[in-house]
């Protein structure tokens, strides 16, 4: 068995595509599924599927709600966190920062970690190993 993709439902597929392109993903395939637009994007040694929701409804903010159970966030390792955040800000014009850069121990390893949000508020963790 091998991992194929992570699927993300979005209110605006064009804003989502622009955001994930700024992260370094490229469109592999555009398609429709039922009545909605969709695409596969490749990057960071993985594949994302974006699917536009025709009539999006508000959902629970899993990042803010401590009792939330379910998929939580995507996480990407970067070489230089501060530079990466600045490059994203330059490419996107604005960036929603959920948690500013901070040090975090995970087991025996130390990382500098920040959380940003995609256009739909999905948390994205960026990790720089020390």
C-alpha cells in the first residue's frame, strides 16, 4: 500500500489553488466530480486534492476548539521558517498567522514551528528543524 492524496474541500477553488501554488504545489490534473470543480496538486512529496463545495456552510474551527476530533492540519518542513513566511507574504500579499514562530520540542528534537491558515481556515503547520 502507498499513500495517494489528501483531499481538501474549499469554498473557492481558485483562491485555494493560488494559496497552495504559493506553498510550492503545482496542478497535476483538473477534473470535475459530480457538479463541482476539482484538481490534484503535487508538491512536498505528496498530492493534494482540492474540491470546491458548491454551497459551503460554516464548520467548527478545529484549531481553536480544543474538544474537536478529526483531521487537524497539514504539516510541512521548511529550511528557514522566517524566510519562508516572508516569501509567502510577498507571493500572497497577506497571510493569516494562527500561531507565530516558536520553539517546540518533539521527543528529542527541537523545531521552530508556526501555524498559518489556507483561504478556508485550514491550519497549516510549518516546521524548521534545528
